[in-house]
C-alpha cells in the first residue's frame, strides 16, 4: 500500500505544497505579510445613479490596486 500526501513540505522546510482543501477553523491566526487589504471604501451616500457609479468604480480601483482583482486588459 502506498500513500501520496496532497499537502507536504519540501526538504528544508522552505516550501509547502497544498493540493487539498485548507480549512481555517474559528480562532485560528495567520501570520505573515501575504495578504494586502484593500483601502477602505466609505458607505455610499450617492443620491444619483451617476454618483453611485463613481463610488462603485472607486471600489473596483481599490480592489485592483490591492491585488484582490485582476487589472483591466489594455
């Protein structure tokens, strides 16, 4: 019988591969600088569709700048 682990750490411990599902249980903590939050987008105060569009586009820009959404193709 053989077993192939989907999640494993390479020799030396510098690289870990995840091939299965990763579940973060309640109360867990993740350390490191691997996540960049997007800049805050204030609650909408738009009173017109045009103003709402501008606020929505500002949110999209913040998500793209933070790397949480792919940039527009040029």
